[in-house]
């Protein structure tokens, strides 16, 4: 997906509104995640807190009626790039660490971790648990073979 300048600006304003709602201060809020929902048919981009209260929303014209099969992976990449470009502000939100930006689809189903911030660790993109099932299976097989 080639992102046009208008899309980039809308996403940056969207993230800016999240930053404004959670300014850095000495007392961090108890929220732990920012849920970012993208609705493929309408192009809506919404942000919610842990209690499903809306933080902000906008419409990304370029995403309206996008029928690409890999729509969500493409959107995830675009959102990650925008978050990384604003990382200093994103990493100093007034939210209790660790916190993350989570991408969800139209049905509020988890699609991807976009960005995770902890005190000394930042994880950009990908699934945090990717490959975990295989690692656990390999570990269990190794334990069983040792008996």
C-alpha cells in the first residue's frame, strides 16, 4: 500500500490526539493499552482505552472500501511507521508502563501488536508470542525425551 501524504498527516494528527489525552506527568494513569481499530469498509481509524471508551477517531480516505486481502498487515506497517516517527512522545505517555498499541479489526479482534513500551524495552511490530507454540512444543518434547 502506497501511503499518500494526506493519509500520513491524518494518522499523525490521530496519534497527536492520543498524546494530548495522556500527557506525561508524575502520576501515570492505570490504562495499559491503546486499542486501535480500523474499519476496512468505512476507512475509520478509532482509538479506545482498556474500558472501550473512545479516545479519538478519524476517517482515512485512502482506506475506504479497500478490498485488499492483506489490508490489515499493510495498515499495521503504516501505523507502526507513524508511531516510530513520533516515538519520543509515544514513549512518554502518561500511561502506566508497560503499555502497548494494539491493532484490532472491524470485529474488535486482535490483529497485531503495533508497539509495546516498557521501562527499558520497546518492541516494534510483530506478534509478541510469535513462534511460542513451537518453542513450547520443542521444550516439552525435550523434557519427555530426557525421562
